[in-house]
C-alpha cells in the first residue's frame, strides 16, 4: 500500500512519513485543487534526508508503475 502525499498540511504529510515511512509515499494526485508547486514547496520544507525526498518525489513510483 502506498500513500499519496496530497495535502496542504505539513503536519499531515509528516504523519504519513512517520507512519508509513519514506518507501511507501508517492507524490502524485488526481486532485486538481492542489498546485504541484505548492506541494513541492511543502515537501522541501520537511526535515527529511534527501534520499527520502527523492523516493517520495519519484523513485518509489518506479516499481509499481514499472518505469
């Protein structure tokens, strides 16, 4: 199971990170009300290792989507 990182709440995103871990989070959404730039800005303010951020922003999608 993967969690989508769509949220405008840094606290909610941090909870997902703490709960599921960086290997189970995906950056992507079908909710047009959240601008991509807004989400990227929020994720970049998180105090997480760069490797974890890279996983969340795309590397985690490689396996389930075979890309």
